[in-house]
């Protein structure tokens, strides 16, 4: 029997943490970290004494941990809240569920004498006997430890059931049941059930159920259910359910549900649901739902839903939804939706939707939607939509839409749309559209559209459209269109269009169009068109067209067209056309055309055409054409054409053509062509062509071509071509080409090419190429190439290349390359390369490379490389490298490297390197290195290094090193070392130790074979400058 301790009931979270964050043990001592003796919940451990009192501080979650702890009675501070006490420390004696914790107190309360005495100022009536099942003394006070927080009376009964049991209790009863149980109790009862149970209680009852349970309670009840549960409660009830639950409550109720739940509540209710839930409430209710939920509420309700939700509300309701939501509300409602949502509301409603939403509203409504939305509203409505939206509104409505939207409105409506929009409105309406839009309006309407729009309007309408628009209007209408538009209007109409527009008008109409437009009008009409337009008019008409236009007119008409236009007129007509125009006229007509035009005229006609035009005339005609034109004339004709033109003429004709033209003439003709042209001429002809042209001529011809052209000529020809051209010529020809060109010539030719070109030439040729070019030439050729080029030349050639190039040449060649290049050459060649290049050459070559390069050379070569390079050379070579380089050379080579380099050379080589280097050389070599280096050489070599070095030399060698070095020499060698050095010499060797006495250096000299100094024994000098043998390590 314990007389100074009590049992206290409390709850913790699933991780055993309390409201202050302190973690309780499953069993054992727990101490408050921040204890303060006050009557506040803070700074202490709290719980219900004997499990009796209010449950407001207990967690009723399904995953809560119920804890029973033992507390010393002297540590207890009674709090103001019913049954709640505060204490600094406790001993946890039980951790489990709500049922197990209550049963633990019931089973052990009889062992505590303190259960029958009052606590502080609270009298506790003690019965004669405390029952472990009924707690008679505590029930007499109006409390039950089994129904936490539930008030009882003296006639109350407490029932506990096992799995599958059925319990029935009276008014204010407390019932506890196992899994699958059915409980029935009166009003204000507390029911606790296991999984799948059915609970029924009167008004104001508190029900707690497990997963999948069904609960029924009266008004003002509080219900808590597990997953998939169904709850029914009266008015002003509070319901809390887990995932997939169904809840039903009267007006003013508060419902909280888990994922996928269904909630039904009365007017003015507040509903909160998880993902995919369905909620139904009366007017004035506030609903909050998770993703994909469905909400239904009365008038003046406020609804908030997650993604993909469906919302239905009464008049003047406020709805807010997530992405892809569907909303329905009565008049004057305000709707806000996420992306792709559908909103429906009554007149005068305000709707805001996300991307791709569909909105429907009543009269005078204001709608705002995101991209690709569809909006429908009555007259006088104001609609704002995002890109690609569809808007429909009544008369006098104002519509604003984004790109590609479709708008429909009533009479006198104002519509504004983005690019590619379609607009429809009644008469007198004002429409404004973006690019590529379609607008339809009634009589006297004013339409403004963006590029490529289509507009249709009634009589006397004013239409303004952007580029490529189509406009249709009745007579006397004024139409203004952008480029490429189509305009149709009635009699005497005035039309103005942009480029490439098509216009149709009645008699005596005045038409003005942009480039490439098509105009049709009756006689006496005045037509003005832009470039490439088509015009058709009656007799005596005056036509003006832009570039590439087509014009048709009656007798004695005057036609003026832009570039590339087509003109047709009768005899005696005067035709003027732009570039690339086609003109047809009668006998003795005068034709003027722009570039690329086609002209046909009678005998002795004068034809003038622009670039790329086609001209046909009889003998003795004078033809002038623009670039790329085709001209055909009789013998002795003079033809002038633009770039890329095709000309055909008789014997001894003079032809001039533009770029890319094709010219055909007999022998001794002079041909001039533009870029990319094709020319064919007889023997000894002079041909000039533009870029990318193809030229063919016999021997001794002079050919000039533009970029990328192909030229073919006989022996001794001179060819000049643009970039990327292909040239073929005979012996001793001179060829010049642009970038990326391919040149082929016989021996002794001079070739010049642009970047990335391929050149092939005969013996002793000179080749110049741009970047990345491939050059091939015979002996004694000179080659120059850009970056990354590949050059191949014969013996004694000179090659110059850019970065990353690959050069191959014969003996005695001179090669210069950029960074990372690969050079291969014969003996006595001079190679110069950039960083990281690989050089291979014959004997006696000179190689110079940048950092990290690899060089291989034959006998007596000179190599120069940057740091980190690898060099390999033949005997008697000279190598110079940067730091950390590796060098290998033959006999009598000279090597110079940076610090940390590795050098290997043949006999009698000279090696110079920085510190941390490794040098290996043959006999009679000279080695010079910095500190921390390793030097190895043959007989009669000279080795010099810094401190902390290792030097090994053959017989008759001289070794000099700094402090702390190791020197090993052969017979008759001379070894010089500073303080801390070890010297080992062969027979008759001289050992010199340089010692510092604080003021100056002193030499300690010893000779092997004398005074007890032995050969091949390591010696050092002690602090007294005495010669001592180095002890074995």
C-alpha cells in the first residue's frame, strides 16, 4: 500500500513527445527540463489525477500514446482546470492505448492509500472500499476515470465489452467497446469503440470510434472517427473524421474529414475535408476541401477547394478552387479557380480562373481567365481572358482576350483580343484583335486587327488589320490592312493594305496595297500595290505595284510594278516593273522591269529588267536585266543581266549577268556573271561570276567567280572564286578561292583558298587556305592554312597552319602550326607548334612546341616545348621544355626543362632543369637541376644540383650539390656537398665538404685511398668538421 504517491493519466504524441517537445520514456523516470512551480500549464509535467477530469489537455487522435505515471504527492500543484495537476517529475509505469491505461488505473488504484484522502484544498470523499471496476467514491463526486472529461451522476453506469459486443447505456453513460461493437447511449454520453463499430448517442454526446466506424449523435455533439468512418450529428455539432469518412451534421456544425471524405452539414456550417472529398452545406457555409474535392453549399457561402475540385454554391457565394476545378454559383457570386478550371455563376458575377478555364456567368458579369480559357457572359459583361481563350458575351459587352482567343459579343460591343484571335460582334461594334485574328462585326463597325487577321463588317465600315489579314466590307467602306492581307469592299471603296495583300473593289475604286498584294478593280481605277502584288484593272487604268506584283490592264495602259512583278499590256504600252517581274507587251513596246523579271517584247524592243529576270527579244535588241535573270536575244545582241541570271546570245555577243547566273555564248565572247552563276564560253573567253558560280572555259581563259563557285578552265588559266568554291585548272594555273573551297591544279600552280578549303596542286605549287582546310601539294610547295587544317606537301615544302592542325611534309620542310597541332616532317625540317601539339620530324630538325606538347625528332634535332611537354629527339639534339616536362634525347643532346621535369638523354648531353626534377644522361653529360632533384649521368659528366638532391655520376665526373644531398661518384670523381650531405666516391675520388663556421665557409677535403678514407663508402662531416662514415640506417 502506497500512502505518498498517486497515479496520473496523460497522453503523448506518437513519438512520445508532449506539447512542450519533451520526449517521455515508455517506462522509467521523467524529469521536466524547465520546471517552474506555478499554476500554469507551462514549465512542468501535467496530467489528470486518477484519470478524472477534463479531457481538453488530452489527445484523442487514433495514434496517440496514453501514459500512466506515478507522482509523489508532495510534488503536486493543483491547476485551475478540472482534474489537472502539475508536477516536476514522475515515474512512468504504463504506456499503451486509452483502454489499457484506464484499465491499469482501475486495476491498481486499490494499492494507493492516497486515493482515499483529499488533495491540497480539494476534498476527496473516500468510500469504504474502492472497486477496481466502478470507482464508487469518484463516481459519487460526478467523475469517471474511464470517460475522460465526462460528467456523470450517481445513477450512471459504466460498461466495458470485448470484440463484437453490443452495449446499451442510460443517460450520461460511459461505454467502452471492442472491435466491431455496437454502442447505444443517452444524450451527453461518452462512447469509445474499436474498429468498425457503430455508435449511437443523444445530443451533446462525445463519441470516439476506430477505423470504418459509424457514429450518430444529437445536436452540439463532438464526434471523432477513424479511417473510412460515417458520422451523423445534430445541429452545431463538431465532427472529426479520418481518411475516406462520411460526415452529416445540422446547421452551424464544424466538420473536419480526412482524404476522400464526404461531408454534409446545415446552413452556416464550416467544413474542412482532405483530398478528393465531397462536401455539402447550406447557405452561408464555409467549406475547405483538398485536391479533387466536390463542394456544394447554399447562398452566400465561401468555398475553398484543392486541385481538380468541383464546387457548387448559392447566390453571392465566394468560391476558390485549385487547378482544373469546376465551380457553379448563383448571381453576384465571386469565383476564383486554378488552371483549367470551369466556372459557372449568375448575373453580375465576378469570376477569376486559371489557365485553360471555362467560365459562364449571368448579366453584367466580370470574368477573368487564364490562358486558353472559355468565357460566356450576358450583355454588358466585362470579360478578360488569357492566351487562346474563347469569350462569349451579350450586347454592349467589353471583352479582352489573350493570344489566339475567340470572342463573341452583342450589339455595340467592344472587343480586344490577342494574337490569332477570332472576334464576332453586332453592328457598330468596335473590335481590336492581335496578330492573325478573325473579326466579324455588323454595319458601320470599326475593326482593328493584328497580323494575319480576318475581318468582316457591314456597310460603310472602317476596318484596320495587321499583316496578312483578310477584310470584307460593303460599298463605300474604308479598309486598312497589314502585310499580306485580303480586302473586299463595295463600289467606290478605298482600300489600304499591307504587304502581300489581296484587294477587290467596285468601279472607280482606289486601292492601295502592300508588298505581294492582289488588287482587282473595274475600268478607270487607280491601283497601288506593294511588292509582289497582283493587279487587274479595266482599260486606260493606271496601276502601281510593289515588288513581284502581277498587273493586267487594257489598251494604252500605264503599268508600274515593284520587284518580281508580272505585267501584261497591249501594243504601244509602257510597262515599268520591279525586280523579278514578268512583262508582256506588244510590238515596239518599252519595258522596264525589276530584278528577276521576265519580259517578252516584239522586234527591235527595248527591255530593261531587274535582277534574276527573264527577257526574250529578236535580233538587234538591247536587253538589260537584273540579277539572276534569263535573257534570250539574236545575233550581235548586247545583254546585261543581274545576279544568277541565264543569258543566251549569238556569235560575238557581250553578256553581263548578276550573281549565280548561267551564261552561254560562242567563242571570243566576254561574259560577266554574278555570284553562283554558270558560264559557258568558247576559246580564249573572259568569264566573271559571282559567289558559288560554275564556269567552264578553254585553255588560256580568265575566270573570276564568287563564293562557293565551281570553275573549270584549260591550261595556264587564271581562276578566282569565292568561299567554298571548287576550281579545276590546267598546268601553271593561278587559283584563288573563298572559305571551304576545293581547288585542283597542275604543277607549278598558285592556289589561295578560304577557311576549311581543300586544295590539290602540282609540283612547286603555292597554297593558302583558311581555317580547317586540307592542302595537298608536291615537292618544294608552300602551304598556308587556318586553324585545324590538314596540310600535305612534298619535300622541302613550307607549311603554316592554325590551331589544332595536322601537317605532313617531306624532307627539309618548314612547318608552323597553332595550338594542339600534329606535325610530321622529314629530315632537316623546322617545326613550330602551339600548346599541346604533337611533333614528329626527321633528323637535324628544329621543333618548337607549346605547353604539354609531345615532340619526336631524329638525330641532331632542336626541340622547344612548354611546361608539361614530352619530347623525344635523336642524338646531339637540343631540347627545351617547361616545368614538369618529360624529355628523352639521344647522344650529346642539350636538355633544358622547368622545375619537376624528368629528363633522359644520351651520352655527353647537357641537361638543365628546375627543382624537383629527374635527370638521366650518358657519359660526358652536363646536368643542372634545382633542389629535391635526382641526377644520374655516365663517366666524365658534370652534375650540379640544389639542396636535398641525389646525384649519381660515373668515373671522372664532377658532382656539386647543396645541403642534405646524397652524392655518389665513380673513380677519380670530384664530389662537392654542403652541410648534411653524404658523399660516396670511387677509387682516387676527391670529397669536398663545404662547412659553415658561423662566419664563412670552410672546405673539408678528403681523398679516397688516403688517410684511411675508403672508396665506395658514404662519408659525412660531424659538428667538429671531422670526416665520419655515415651510419647504416
